C-alpha cells in the first residue's frame, strides 16, 4: 500500500440558508483535499456553506484485553477456566 492510498476521515459541518445545521463524514487524503471536496456546489444543498472541517481521530485499540477470554471454557484436560490470558 502506498502512502497516498491512505485515507483519513473528515467531519464537515454545514449551515444552509434556512439556518439548519448538518454534518457528515467522508474520507480524503488530506485536509486540503477534504476542503476542496466539501466546498463543491454539488455537495452543498439548499445554499449551504461549510462552517467547519475537522479530522476525525482514529479510535485507539486496547491491546491488553484483546485476547482475554471471558466466561467458562474447557482447556486441554477438560477443566473449566475463567478469565484466562
């Protein structure tokens, strides 16, 4: 995978001519590309204007509990084991 193939998620907030606020997420390579896409007239219905564009942070994964098994299960000898790492 090339670096330019990596997409970031951006949240765009808009306000239309009736004072209605809306937001939506989409993916782009950079903030500049996201701004260009968001400001295209076809992406702004009802005379809306872009009020803000922010990058959505990637959720952090807690790797400590990723492999932890909860509940009962049988090990190789048939014993029930709880919360085994």
